[in-house]
C-alpha cells in the first residue's frame, strides 16, 4: 500500500499524485490528512484500485468514477459519486447533499445521515444496477427523478427525532426501487410512487446488500426485520405522458 | 368536428363524435390534387407520415384528411407528375389583428385536452430581427478591399481559453490551455440523438470531420457509430446525464455543460418514452421505453460556485485535456451570468438566442421567453472586455443564424464561432413545418422510425451539410475581403464594421454599433 500525505496539498496536485501512482501500477493507496480536497477518485477507471481516505474529502468525491473502491474513514461532503459508472464508495460517517446524482452503476454505502436530493436521477441500464445504502436519515427530495437502481434508507445508525426522510421523497420517480426501514406518511411522498410492503424476492435481494453494507462498514445493526420496511416503486415509467398535446 | 343537435347525425346514419374527438379541427392547409395529372402511383399515400393522404381502391380515389396536413411538402416534392399543391385552407377566420391562428388554434387544442401545447423548431413570432437592422461596411478608395479568390483569407479559429500574456512563452511558468481548432467559424449546434435521427447526426459528424469543424452530441450521449468522429465531437453534459461517463467525456474534442436552451430558457427537456428505442436506449444508457427526463436545473448547480464545481469535475476527469464549455440561453442578465461563468472556469461560453430551435418545447415558452441573440451577444462581449476577461473564454453564438451574413454580423458583435442547427437541418431537406416533437419527420431528420430514417441517407446528409458550410464560408470570405480584412480574427468584436438602420439610440447603444451614415 502506497501512502500519500495530503497535508497542505492543493486538490489538483493531490489528484495528479493519485493518478500518477495508479499509472505506475499501484493498486492500493492510503491518502492521509485529507482536508476537503475535491474530486478525489474523479474519473478513475481501474477496477482493482483501492483508495483509503483518512480525513474529510471535499466535494464531488468520485465524480465520473468507473471502477475503483474508495473507503472514507470520516464524513464526506456534497456530490459523492456524481455520475458514477461503477465502483464502490464506503463512507464511515455522514455525507452531504446530492449523493449519487445520475449514478448508473456501482455501490455507495454511507453509515450515517445524508442531506438533500440524495439518489436523484439514479438510473439502471441492462446489467448495471446502482446500489446505495444509507444507514442514517435523509433530507428532502430523496430519490427525486429516480429512473433505476436500488436505494435503501435504514434510519438505524442515528437516533434523533426528525423523520426518516424529508418532503417530496421520490417525486418524479419513474424507475428503480426505494426501500425504507420505517413507515413513511403519504404526505412525504411524490405522487408518482406507490407504497408496498416487502415480498420474498425483495428480502432475497436486500439480504446480501445489507450484509455487504454491514461488513464493509464493520458495524452490526439489527436491520433484518423486513416486516418493518416499505418499498416505493413508480406507478408509471411515463409520469408525464399525458401532459402534452401536439 | 362540431357537436350538433342530438339526433341530427344519427338521422343521416353518421357516427356521433366521441368525447375525445376534437371539437374544432379546422384545417390549416389543403392538399389540392389535380386528378387529371394523378396516375394513382400512391407515392403520396406512402410518403405522408401524418395520416393525411389515403387511397380508396373501391372508388379508385386518392383522398385527404386535410386537417392532418402540416405542410411538410413531402408529397408535393415527391409526386412524379407534380399533381399536388398544398394551399392555405380557405380564407381563415374573419380578419383580426389581435387574435391570430397561433393563439386560437392552441386554445382549441387545449380546450380539447387540458394539456400543454408542444411544438418544435424555433420561435416564429414576428419579433423584430436585429440582424435585419444591421448592415456591413465596405472598403472604398481609402482602404483597399481584398480579393479572396487570389489572396489568402483565414477562417481558422482556435476555441478555448487563451494565455494571459506571451512574456513567459517558453518558460516553465507559462501556462497553456487546451484549445480546439475550427477551420471555419461555423459548427453544428447541439442536437441530441433522439431529437434528431442517427442518420442526420452521422451526416453532421462526417461533415464536421471533413470541414475541420465540430458537431455537438446534445444531451443524448454519443452513439457508437459516431466514435470515428470523436475528435470533432463536442459532448454535452446536461441535467439528465444521459450516456455521460468518463469514456464519453474522453471521446470528445471538448465537453459542454448545458444549462439552458434558447428555445426554452429555464425549463428542462423531456424525451417521451415512446421515442426511447433500442438504439437510443443504448446511447443514453437508460431502459427502452422509459421517459428521459432532463429537469430544468442541474440539481448540483444552484450557484456560480456550484457551476465551478462541475466544470472542474469534468476538467479533473479529463485531466485538463479538454476545454469545458457552458451553454446558456440568452436572458435578461446574460452579461452578468456570462461573467460569472467565465470566472467559474469555463473555456467556452455558448449564448443561445430566443430564435434557437428545439426538438420539443411548450409553444408558449418557445414563443415568449428569452431575448434576441444579437443584443445578448453584444452585451456579453462588452461585459467580458470591460472586465478584462474576454481572453479567458471563447464565445459561441447560436439561435437563429440563417445565412453567412448572420455569421459575419454575429462575429462582428463579438462571437468567435457560431453554431448552426436549423440551417443544418435545412441542408438535409427540412421544410420548417415545426413538427419535430412528433417524431414523424417526413424528411428523416427528426425521427427514428426506420422507414422514415431511410429517406435521409448519411452520405446525402453529409454532402449537403458540407456544401452549405462551404458556400457560407465562401461568402464569409467575400464579406471579409470587401471590408478589407484577411482573417476572421480581425472581425471578431469589430463593431465598426456594423451600422444600424432604423434602430433607436438605445438599441444602437445596446448593440454597441453606430447609426448608418455616421
């Protein structure tokens, strides 16, 4: 494992150092003393590469990433996994707004809470099914315009009085599935989705995902009581089909 | 169809209109067929995708449902005996200078459906054109004009951020920015595969390669058939992020962030599910038949600082090898916004005027939102010069460029390059029938129905696009020559070469040009 000390290094240089390491064949990198440097992992393509990040990485972590695994030993900021194609991001803490925007594949595991507009525009395509699991709670517009993939919101790691998800959850959703480990009142939901309880096939789908989430984050949670979960799926893949006249 | 008194139709043996039938389907056009010339070859029946023309073998008659005719001219052009003439239907309603067909026609449709009226192409309202109120200067006696047929005339333009100064040239501290070279100051406008046909996009791509200029993928991804032309591709990143990946960003000459579109500033795009065919699904990387929704804002961009974040995310992902462009619609504060965009790190800024075309937009927005390209362009160029940041970004002007004269005027107002969209479609046979949104284009331009697509062979689209740009380039050279200029760079922002005719003082000031005769 190669060590990179990010102390006092500007993001542009830091990312150049990381890219240079990968070009020279390094498969595992540990970046220490990260203090908000942006775009770490941005556009990296090697599926065997693992980057351990100590400290808080800056915005757009892993934007356009296609393959590597990032392990963040702290909180992350906004825009994690922006338009990501494949790979894995593990965040041992909270993350900010707009996580997994337009994500097409790969996995994002976040231990604690996330901000607004998380999982928006996620899309699945053929064998690509993006997966995001959030251990804590989420803000407004969760899963907005979602077009594919799987999002799981557990509300298990943080214990506060606010609702598990904010307003306009799944507004404009037209594909994919959202699982929430708590009943959500209809007033929080977009009118494009319907609420269901889980079936056997959902449990079969979720069990390995949740196990991987727990083992990657090295935590244990009591999250396998599937009768507690609800599932949100879109009523139509054409929510605005009848809005226009020629 | 009118509703009549109850029973009136039944007594004649006619069907009573159902609720969903149009209440008022007054035809706009009439297909007039000279029966003496008609040889019953049924070419027109096969050509019409709008369900206007039919054949009744019992009576041996070709007949028309005139209210479906959109005046696309396909049958008229294809008829081997020239038996068909499309005419305006009747005298219209009683003359009225306030209520035009565009208003009451839409109101009828909306009363039928309660929906938003959709349309294609660009704003066709009779707003004044500033291009038509500007004339060009020419050399007489005191400064010789140049003959482009015998003397060198340069149309080359480098697009991208230019260096701060040349003093450090050759030193290590000298910073160079990625630039792309256009051999002509004309590139093809962003039009996505889905909005336009793959054949037309391939034609433009091949034409761009041969001409040494660029085509723009729009926000619909880059089809694998276009990979041979990737060095001439400007790839777009819009709010839907369709087909956007690291590979997509690298398969390009430049990357463009789409914020807005002149035809529909401030609203998003929406490719209806029925248009998401197998090929489009592959290119956009979304499931077949699902809606492709591009909301109005990119939800990770709420400020200039956020825009900077995305610009540099793309620069990082492409390792600073591609210029990054930001495309905005021409709106009221366009100059201040442009200044922010340049400071956010954009290497190219695209200003799309309110005449700009679209594959589909609500008619009310297309016709009433945004400002003319000419004033927006003048304001942006002026502002960037005044703030001494004009060298930090190239300006691409687009939205309603109709001829080489518009190209020259746009460049004199401050553009580096222009994008042509509708003009490129004209080269492929477009008749401006404004039905792009219906996906049934009779000319194979804005459709992906295989039978209609076959009407526009790639080779033909390519040849004709090349011809158009070549013709315009010759004219641009002529115009440069008569102004005594020998390179397009000497024209850029050279507003002394423009004079206003019939403009108010304020309009002249806004455009930064002088009155003719002064």
